[in-house]
């Protein structure tokens, strides 16, 4: 596969504001690629709830302050089709890759991506084995953002095979990634891992290795506080990882989590409340205020009884390489909810918005 000519025209998903539809727009890129650049023909892009937060943030009056077309998507997989002269010893035409870009200026929902892998921005890219099938390559687009977020949040905690962990949101993409990484990579024992998930997802998390007696159904109780307190009778936890958005445990956190001196960590990836995916990121700020206050007082000033962190994903070559290593070892699998064609991108985002997707929603090009 190669690119010919002095420029290429291709389609990229754009939107103007949250009142206008998602549309593919023709854009062009100069060829040959610059010496530090590679061109990737995209196989698939993975969707994430944050894309919806960004889309809904650009309410028409907000968008009117920044008039422009915007892109969506951070995860991708595809095939290298042109390589800049400086990168000829590292990348080859025909290489299969997947990766993550941290900002929307790139927008992975596009037929082609032009990446500079030596820059921090585009560094989270993995060359996979040539034996990878087209179907596997499509599924790899579901890995980057959730894997990076999960391993980065686990890496701030001193975990061992003796650690006791609660995952709030065990069936979210962050949650099922954490279950696999904790059991298979950190060798946490199943009896020490508790998943909080909806009752419809019990079988789903149990197939990943969570024990039946260690599943707590958030939809069967007013608060998860008492069931988690009950589990803490077998020993306080080392880590609570919140991948859904919850604040039920703080009134009794001393009885649930080990103290700061014993390295008890509460890591949230969401905040105190489960967000409505079809809402502006700005509208979510007041509901995040309590967790930000706790983050500042407990973590930065150091006044709290435990370590408390509000984590956000960042680009990392090392972490994305770990994803592929664990995949190849059979210690991590990407779970796919559904695959849509690029013409069906609006339906694909509706599937994410439903909050019922169990696994990644992927758009195939
Ligand atoms: N901080 C960061 O850098 C970062 C990075 C990625 C994602 N996030 C955030 O993390 C959250 C999860 O993202 P994701 O992509 O992993 O989610 P996701 O895959 O879209 O999660 C969907 C699942 O959430 C479960 N769920 C719905 N309501 C729940 C509740 N009240 N409590 C627990 N689980 C519930 C549903 O299953 P059941 O109801 O059947 O259990 C559903 O299958 C989102 O809010 C996202 O914005 C943050």
C-alpha cells in the first residue's frame, strides 16, 4: 500500500456545535509526508464517553465564541502507508499499528491520520505483529484510552498479590480493563477483588474472574456503603478504584480503606457522581466540585485520612506497549460491544450515550 501524488483528499468527522449533526468533511494533506511523519490508513476508531462530553460542551452559544469545525476521536488502529525519511528505520509501509492521540486537534475518526511518533503528542503508538488479522486490528482501536487510563491509575498505588481492591463500575470499560490487569498482571487474588456493577452484568464480570460472592449490585441497593462495609470485615481494602462516579463510601472510609500510613488509596476517574454522557463537561463541574475539594484538601494539602486522587489519562508509549504485551501473553483482552460502519457513526455514539454498552463501541473505516 502506498500514497501517490502531491496531496491526498480524505474524509474526517467534524461537527460545528451540539445542535448540528456529525458530518464527514473532505480535507487534504500534502504529500509526501514530512520527514518526521507517517501516514496511517485508519482501520477503526474507538469511541469514548469523553467525546460526547466534548460534543455537548459546544452548545451553539459556546461554539459561537470559537467558530470552527471540530474533530472527534482519540483511539485508532490502521496500516502505515507512507513513512517520512527520518523514520525509515523505525516504520515500514504495511506496518499495522494502533494508538492514542491526546487532543482532538488530530481527530481519529478519519480515513487517514498523519502522525509524528517522535513527538510526545503522537508517541502512544504500537507496531503489532504482521500476523494480526484485519478483525483483530479493528478491535485494537478499543484499547488505547481505557487501557492507558486504567494502568496509569493503578500505577500510583503500591499493589501486590496481597492487595485488596474494590472497583466501582466493574463493567465499565475502565472497570473490565482493571479487573484483568489486577488479576492477571498484579496477581491480585480473586477473593480480594470486589466489583460494584449492575445486576445484568454479574455474569460478565464473573467471566473475567470476579467471584460471585464479590459482586455488589449498585441497582439493588440505595447505597453501596453497607455491602462494601460488609466486605471490609474480611480486611480493609488497599484500593478503591472508582470508574463510574460515586460518593457512597466517604462517611465510613476509615472502616473500609486502610489509612494513609498503611497506603490506603481511593482513586477516582470520574468524581462523586455518575455523569449523564449526553451532557456538557461544563455542566458536570458543579457535581465534581466536592471531589475536587477532597482532592485538594486530602491529597495536595494532605489533610485526609487516606490518599485520594482524581486521575486523568495521559499519553505514554510505555503504557501502550504494556497493553500489547499483556494482550500477547493472553493476560488482557479487549471486549467489544459493537462495531459500526463510518456511515453509522451517529448510531455508534448513541450506543455509547445509552450507557448500556458493555465493551467498546468501534467505528470501522
Ligand atoms: N479520568 C479519565 O481520564 C477517564 C478516562 C476514561 C473514562 N473516564 C470516565 O470514566 C467513566 C467510565 O468510562 P468507560 O468508557 O469505562 O464507560 P463505559 O464503558 O461507557 O461504561 C458503560 C457501563 O457503565 C455501567 N454503568 C452504568 N451506570 C452505572 C453506575 N451507576 N455505576 C456503575 N456502573 C454503571 C453499565 O453497566 P452495568 O450498569 O450493567 O454495570 C455500562 O455497561 C465515564 O464517566 C468516562 O467519562 C475518565
